[in-house]
C-alpha cells in the first residue's frame, strides 16, 4: 500500500463507477469527497468524520488574537531585480 487515501478512493470509486463524461465524473467525485469528509468516521480521528474533528479542534484552539502585521506584509516571492523583464519572450518554431 502506497497511499491509503488514494487506494481507498481507487477501490471504492474508480473501480465501481463508469463515468459518462467529465461533468458526471466531477459530480460523482465531489459527492464521494463530501461523504468521506462529513459522514464517514475515521479511526485515526477517534472515529469522527474529518469535518467534525476539524470543528472540534478549531473550537478548542480558537483565540481572538490579531494576526501579526509582519506576517501580513511579507511577500511570497522576492521582487524582480532591476533591469530584468518578467514578460515571456516569443520563440519561433523550427
């Protein structure tokens, strides 16, 4: 077993369902994921569904502290150095 979630999904969904098209696949998979996260108990979470477990953890650890200003102002990526263009260059084929 490589990944329990993937193997569970493959065994319960992909091996049993014939999808008519991409839209049908999205609807069926979304329904499966919703059921998996809201209704199905997981032994690793004390036999709670993930959504219920997350709500319990969130309420147990919630605080009204304001976020750090320094964290809100930090950039994800460094700015581009002066003189460097970020526009993509056109490359001719052949």
